[in-house]
């Protein structure tokens, strides 16, 4: 592994040596790769022959299938649950917060499972569990069962399936990792954003119990076959190479992955600075989206206009995700992280100035753009700094903080409103979070070596 400026480039799979020099013993060529012809050094196995772009498509679909566990997907069930189960909105919110916090605690375990067993097995297992939990939710009769269901869907859907999908793509790309992750996140986000429209129709036509059952069966029918028949853990498993480019003549066909262990990564400031950006974005975006109807209603928008604000948010997130995916391959991650936090702070403050019309659309664009930038840059930053050998464990730990922060966003905005009888005052204080995160990124020192020992 070499250091080029601040960027760490993990060695390509399928090499006999490390890029920084030295050699590794050459393992026997796997039997399933015997029929695949050798390529001259540096020759691409691009186009349809390179399985990496299919991995991008499969993982984007897996990301979209996290929708039943995302806040936007759950939101359409809240009012029917309150009416049918005889519980209050506060009780539902508390159950959701509890489920999110407990579900977040499982992310380090999921990350280690990815490193140990490979993405293919983990995606299949998570898909089976996620579908079963959604089916179980269709039978809940009270608050305890609902809380248990929220724990499951936040852990398996919003957390684990999203984590393993983006980590899988990182194993297949190096030079084009940002672009590949940008496409995965953009397409997955589009699916998540459009899913509530379908879920609302399912609830209206069949009731919330049948809707959750249908979602569970859909997860089984899509995610499990996708894992078993589409996903491959790494390029070497099918005789290919990272980025679809054959290594030089001094490389072996199946070099081990390289990178920092979790305990060393946790001792670096850059890990925590990136995690702070993720936490700030997750907390504020979730909180603003959760209260969007009431918050924008306070600024004079009708419920329909407030709900429609998700459209500019989605469009801006898609464009920003693709742009960040391309830029992260060329620019230092710190620059994009600081930009994302600056835009997020502006979005939070602009919510106090919204009026029906273009200012509301501008708010949606700012909020969506900040979220889109961060999605792509986070997925690419950790493998760039710390390699891929323990990427699952590293990103799993970061996702614990991200998911936990999302649990407190709705509560923080709600408490601010209760204390001041308006949303505007609380938003001024909350805008400090992305500002502090941006400052941390600017001041932190980047790793200078691929080998932390």
C-alpha cells in the first residue's frame, strides 16, 4: 500500500506484491478461475466482462430495499398504528427512538461479520432476517411488540443492509471507487425516496398489517436471490481484478487485503472527524424530515406543499451524490466533507426564512445536496484512509454513531419547539453541530502511512 499525498491506495486484489514494494507468496490459482484467460499487465477486463459494474447495480438495488427500515418508509405507518393500537404519538416516537438506538449497537458486529464471512453471506442473512421482522410486524398488537419490530427493522434494514451494500462496492473498486459508490448511493437513494409513495398505496388499499407483510415477502424475493446469485465477495473470487485492470507482472493473483485494524483506526482523529460529520447530518436530516409537515407549515406552507418539498430534496441528493462520487476520486475528502457541512448548516438556518415558493425549494435543494455529498464521500473516505482489510468493522463502528444520532434528531427539534413554541429558535442552536463538525475536519491530521504499526 502506498501513500500519495493524503490518499492511501490499497493493493489491488490479484497481485503478487504490494505497490510499495516487497513480494508476497503466490497462492495456487483457484479452480473456478482456471478457465478465465490471463491478461497482459495493466490490461482492462472492462465492459460487461468486469463484474464490478454488475455489483454496483446489485448493491444499488439492495440499498433501495432498505426503504421499509428507513424513516421515510416507516412514516406512512405512524397514523394507522396510532389509530389501531390505541397508543399515543409520543409512545410511537419513543418506541422508534428505542428501536433506533438498540439497533445501532449491532453495527460493529455486522461490520466484523462482513470482514470474516464476506458480503455475500451477510447480505443473504440480513435479507432473511429483515423480511422475517417485517412479517412479524404485521402481527403486533401493542407497544412492546412494536418496539421490538422497530429494533429489528432499524438494525437489519436501515443499518446492516445499507452498510454491507456500500462496503461490497468498495471491495471491487479503487481508482473508480468514488464514482461506483456515487452511483450506488444515488440509485439507492432514489429508490428509498420513491418507496413511500408505493407504501402509502399499500396501506390505503390493504391496511398496514398486510402492507408490512407484503414488504417482508418482497425483501425475501429480491434480496436473498440477489445475494446468492449476483453478489460475489471480491474480484479474485471469479479471477478478476480491482477496477477490472490486471496488475503488473510483479503481482500475484490473490494478494491479501491490506489496511488498518479497527483499534488503530479508532485512535486517529480523522475517524472521529468523519464520524462527527455523519452524526451531524444524520441527526439533523432525520429530525427535519420527521417534522417537515409541521415545520414548513409554521412557515405558511400547506401540508401538500410541505410534503412536495421531498422532491427537490431527492433531486438535489441524486445530483450531489453523483458529483461527489466523481470528485472524491480527484479531490481530498476533507474539502468535500467541509463543503457538505457548510451546506447543511445553511439548510438548517434557511428553514427559519422559508416562505411558499422558491425559498422552500431552495431549502429542499440545500438539505438534499448536503445529504447527497456526505453519502458518497463517507463510503469512499474510510477505505481511502484505512484500506479494506478491516473495512467492515471500521464502517460498522461509524454507522453505530450515525444511526444513534438519527434517533435524537426528531426529539431535539421537538424539545426545542416545546420550549420556545416555534421551530426557528431551536434551529439556530442546532446549526452549530455541522459547523463544529466542519471545524474538526479542517483541524484533524490525516493518516500518513498505510501501516499503522
